[in-house]
C-alpha cells in the first residue's frame, strides 16, 4: 500500500508486482538516492580539492597538515556510516536524505569562510573537515535505501550503480576544481563551494519530491546486535578496508601526492597544482565507473572470485609503485618524466581495481545473508525480511569500517613523508594489507574443501541463490 511518499508491505521479490509497477518506483528511488549521495560525496572530498588552492606561504599548512585534513574527513565519514544506515530504517529513506543533504550546507559555508580568511589555526580547518565527513555518511543511507527496494536477483547491479554513482562525486568535484584552477587561478576556490551550495539545495528538494519512505516490519528496526555477531560481517569489513578504503584514501591523497611530486620535478606551486588537478580526477572517475562493472561481473561470477582476482592484481600494482618510489628515493636531482609516468600508471591501475573490488564486496553482502536466511525455521516472508534487514545494517557496518582504510592510507602517507620524505614505506604497508585480504578471501569464500569433489566455495551469483543452502555456500 502506498500513500504520499510512504509505502507499506513492500516486497521486491514479488515478480508480478515488480513488473506491474514496482520496478518504476525502485528505479525512481535509485536515481534520486544516487544524486543525493553523489553531491554528499563531493562535499566529503571537498578538502582534497581545496588543498590545491592553499599555498603554504599564504595558509601556513604543510603537506602533512593537508593529509591530516583528508584523514579527519575520512574518519568522521566512516564513523557516521553506521548511524546513517540505521537512520534510514528509523526515520525513512526520504526523510533522512532530505536532512542529510541540508546539513551539509554548514561545512560548505564554513569552507568558504576559512579560505577567505587565511592564517587560521589548524584546529579550525580540522573542525570544518570533520563536518564535511557527514557527506560520507550519505553513502550508507542511500545504499541502505536502495537495498530495500531491489530484489535479490538485481541487487548486484543496483548496488553497483548506486555505489558507483555516488563515488563519481569525488572526481566531479575535482573536475570542478580543475576548471576553476585553469580559469581563475589558485586563489579563487569560492566558486567550487558556491556551485555545491546550489547542488545541495537541489539534492534536498529532489529527495523531498521523488523519494519514498518504506515501512519495515518492527523486527527490522534493531538488527544491529545480530549483525555484529555474524562472522561474515567482520570478514567483509576487512575486505572492504582493502578495496573501498584504498579508493577513498587514494582519492583524498592522490592530488596532494601528485602536487608534491610535480614540485619535486622543479615546477612552481601554481603549475604543480594545475598539473595535479589535470590528472587527479581520472583515478576516482575510473574507480567509480569500474565499481558499476564490478557489481555486474559479480552477478555472473560470484563476489568471492572477483574479489580474489582484484586483490591479486592490486598486489601487482602496488609492487610497481614500490619499485618506482624506491628508484626515485635513490635519485639525486628533480624527478624525471619517466618516474612520474610510473606513479600515474600504478595509481590508475589501483583505482580501477579498487572500483571493481568495491562492487564485488557489496554484491557479496546481500548474497551471503540471503543464503544464511535459508537455514531459518520461519515463514518465507519473515525469512526475506530478515535477509533484507541484515543486509542493510551490515552494509552500514562494512561501509563504516571499510572507510577507516582511507584514514590508514592518509596517515600512513603522512607518516612516511615525515619519516623518510617519500611514499615507499606507506606503499609497503598497503602491499601487506592486500596480501592479507587475498589470503582471507581465498580461505573463506574460494578455497576447495579438503578431499571434497565439488565446486570452489564462493559467494553465489544471484541466479544460483535459490538453489543453495548455507552449507553449500560456505562449505566446511
């Protein structure tokens, strides 16, 4: 039953109702949830752009201080993801997306004030960066909302589109920053903020007009405790640290790393900022597009196999960065064009792989809990409600913990620069994380049971879920 922006008894698995009109409702909620999340993502990453407009001679912030701004925004965004996901079930997807868009007007205005008055103490910049972290919470809210509307067979594609569409907010604001840098120079960042004040207002208005609140059964409002005791919740969170954490961490740090390396080639601050901005947006853009493909690929092959392949490739990519960075450490004089090309190729490969891995891990979440639900001794409707509720909350938990990987990347790079003057030590830490993630994925979801003659243990494709029991999915 549906009233003005309020829906009760929503069942996306009802094929007849889906074809009769529910899919149009789901598509509308997907589109406008993604738009609101997209704008929120841009605000979350706004300081990755603003630091390119902040010469040290004017603002007094060192490269390490600027990396700390990115780490602060990332940390707050990660911490808010669990409450934002739960808020969707408590207040409704429509209501929460309106609120979460409007509240981001505060740090956007604060950014304008800080940039217009250089020389403020570091803590003021950190507070403003922390408030932009609320945009990171928008991700979990929008994803949890989309998860409610789509049937199991389409969740991989829907969540991939939602995640990718939101992630594109990072490169889009970086492109806006590039345009402003190229046309107005590195002393006019206010144009970037002004554009996003308008977009935030539009996101709130569109959420109010086009999104719906879905009434969930009473038992679905507090599934947090049940989700926290699930083994798979923590395994998936660790995998998301390696994939999504890398994406958001590199997205915040890539422009700053490029700017410092271009300055090491002998370029001035403005020229280095412009060259960094010309390249920095490409990585997050490729990752966002690849995330959509990762979801679709996992629908066909299964999330476990795709995640394992991605982590193996990430090990190779970061190994290339270690080789390039180590070579640069032993050179005297400015960095060469060949060295810069090596940095760019390695980072671009990591961005693409992170994107595919993001989509694969998110595909795994609803698939795992759908399979788990088949062991429950309850009626079909309750089983489906449990799977949907658990998936939504686990999405929030995994997204929150995974985001902390972005904090790790920014802090590791910061400490690496402070200690050695280069990124090599940080890259070695990233390599260790990817190795651990690949072993964990293989052991939990892909390995063959000893002495058994059957297919590899893998998170099933959507088309196979109805044929599997939890025992077949997880093995022994």
